[in-house]
């Protein structure tokens, strides 16, 4: 018969301190709170009933960027000490804003895995948005969020105004009174004195189908003196709403016709980007002079629907 030697230990429940317990005699621990002696192999972890439980908000706060206070989303890079900075702020920094050490290019795969289980609030939560989203959906939502602030769409103006989508039209009417509003599906944009040197903007507002459209004709002068015109229409509305419309621009005169058709830009899109990409009606001064009359140029603008109108103005 083989003899078995049992070694017993005393376990301190709060602090986990272990000590030999010969003869099952309780020993004193630093805080004088011992559990009954248990044979080795029967010890069990007893969680504290007051152990904190991390909430979704607690986890989301771990991803807060120390610079802009937005969230650091995958792919997540850390400095050598483990501090995080969001992808928007990182290119603007030369060192870690927390420890002043090198930024480095170390992927934090553990935090990226945690991010998959966290619901992040919209960046416009303080403006009223109550939506919480997975990190993969956050950027797309914020581009269309009805609570996001919009810049003044008036081209050529050094206006710093920002506001909600519903406030854009009142702003244009009260602060940019030089912009005329015409109510019809077919109107004419009259550009006067097109032969004037330098860059010029002609702007008109068109109201139809319950929406407002901004009509813009830009004349830009290149470094070699070559002048080009860019004409485009922008809906004061969302991308989804813009897809319901087609605009047509026409230059007509002297037995000639020049036509451009496209979906209008939405308020989320920048007119200057469309101009830079020539995603609009483009013509040079030689073409303009074929249609102009005494230095004035008429552009016929027609707005039409291409899909059934939505019952509400969704984003």
C-alpha cells in the first residue's frame, strides 16, 4: 500500500495569500482573514461580489484619441509605450502626445480585436445623434448623419458659417442675398459680362419638387491666360435624395446647341472637387463666345425626376 502525503494550505480569500497549514491549523494572513484549510487540488477561485463589470461606454473610452477626442478605429497603431492616436491626427504629429516618445508603426492587434465587440457613439452625439455603431459602420453613418454640421455651400465666398441641413437655405437667403431664387423646373441662368478678366462665379438658386438646387457657373483663368467655364448643379440635400434627380444644362444659340446631363451633387459633395475632375459641363472662352450675346451668356437649366419621390427625406 502506497502512502499519500497531503499538503494543505491556508487561503486568504480577499488577497489570495497562500501559506502552509500543518495540521490544518489556520495561519494568520496580513489582513487576518483566512479561509478554512483546504487540501491542495481542491482550491477554487472565489470572485469578489464587488468586482467591477466594464460597460460598453467604459470600453469605448479606451479608444479615445488624446488629441481630437474622437475614437481610434482599426487599423490601430501604437507608440512604443502602447499609447494610441487616431489615423486623422497621427500624420500631423512628430511624437506621441502622451509620452513624447517616437510614434512608431506597431499594430495593436489586441485592441483591434476588442474594437469588434464595442459599439461606438456617433461623433455628432453632442449635437443630438443617439446612434451607436460598429466601427466598420461609423464612418459611413457620419457622412450622412442628419446632425452633422454643414459648411456654407456658396462658392467664392469666405463664409465660415456651419449649421444643420435644415438651416442652409435660411442662411443663404439671409446672409447671401445676392443669390436669386427662381421657382420652376426650367429656368435660365444669365451670366453677365463673361469677358471680364480673372476668376468669376455666377450663382442662382432653383426651387422645385420641394427642394432647392444651387446652380453654379465658375470661370477660372489658367496661368497661361486660358479661360475655362465650369457649370454644375448641387442639391441642398443628401446623396440619397440627389439620386432621384437629373439636371440638364444647355447652351443654345446661333444654330448651335451644347448639352450636359447628370445627377446633381449632394450637399455632402464639394463643388470644387467636381470642377477639378471636370465632372460637370466644361467649355472654354472660344465656345462661350459662340453662344454669348453682347458679353452675356444664357444657360438653360432643367431639373427632372428619375425615380419615384421618397415619402420622407431620408439620409
